[in-house]
């Protein structure tokens, strides 16, 4: 019966993550990872691996949610596939390396890294800081290298990479709509490679909770994907009715609180 209550909480988390993603146009990983870390703590998951399982599970959810996003953007012809393709090779290699890098950190160190990242994203949201277009899109080698860095960082933080990819593509003179759409496409290989990397690095770990596949907790994965996609549409609808600036600043404050909690715990 306890598992039923736990699963219900993950359905609620999926709804929250989907709504947030739709409201702010960011990946749900920024909310999924911190909430999962707190949730796993309440479940009694070892603090040594709670952050690792949160990151792995978040990446696995993005596999499913990004497909819907890609279809939507591609239908509008906004995905720059000629940019996506060379980035993908780097993304896959980088995401596997990122999963391996995260596995080398202890639980507290990984929480600290995630906390710092949350605060940096919050500051960016509050200030609206974005690099100004300063160069053209590089060639295949440059895009592959950029993809490697995006994949590596995203797999550590458990995100689809939009907070990194969009500013980078913007800096390369890619129009904002195309940057967002191409970033959404990049989220799929990040998620697949990162999820597989977390299955590999977490396989057989002694402290894993029941119903885990490496560092992916299956009840959380199922609950989140069932509700996150439909609620993303709810969030998108709300975004057109509410004050975008107030919403972003509110979410940024929440991220700062979460980040400080991780840094000070």
C-alpha cells in the first residue's frame, strides 16, 4: 500500500514538472531532480545515491517528454537539423561521460554541484542575461565539440540541456525560435545516452531501492511520464494568461531556495 502512496506522489510531481516546463519554456529536469532528491530522502533511500538516482530518473523521463516536444517543433519547421546532426555525436559521447563523471562523485558533492547550477539558472532568469549573437554557426567539428560539452553537463545535472544549448545557439546567430526547437531535439539524444549511462554506472549498486534499473527508479519514471506531458499543455496555456516576468522571478526564487538548501545541508 505504501508503494501506492509513493506512486501517487510521483504522478503529482509529473504534473508539477509538466506545468512548470510549459509555463517557463524550460525542461522539467530543473524541478524533477530537486524534488526527487527530497522525496528519496523521505523514502529512506541512501543519501549516498539519492542524487544519482534523481539525476538518472530525470534523464529517463526526458526521453519520453522530448519526443512530444520535437514533434511539435518539427511540425512548425523550426528544428535546424543540419545543426542537430553534428551535435548529436558529441552529445552522446558527452552524456555517457557525464553519467560516469556523476557516478564518481559522492552524494553530497553531486548535491552541491546541482545546487550551484540551480542558483546560476535562477540568476540568469532574474537578470535575463543571454550572450549576444557574436559568431556564425561553426562547422561540424565545432558543433560536435559543443555537443560534447552540452551532453556532459546535462547528464550531470539531469536536464535536457535547454538552459545551455539555447544560449549557445543564440550566440551562434540562430534565431530564438529555431534555437529552442533545435535544443528540444538535442534533448532526446542527451536523455537516451544519459539514461543508458546511469543504468550502466548504477547497475547492481548495493544501496539501490527496489524497482530500480541502475540509477533509474521505475515507479518515479512511470508516474512522472504519465502526467508531465498533458500538464505541459496546461502550463503553456497558463503562460499566455499570467505575467511572464512575475512567473519567472517566482520560479527563480524557488530555485535559489532549493540551491541554498543543497549547499547548506
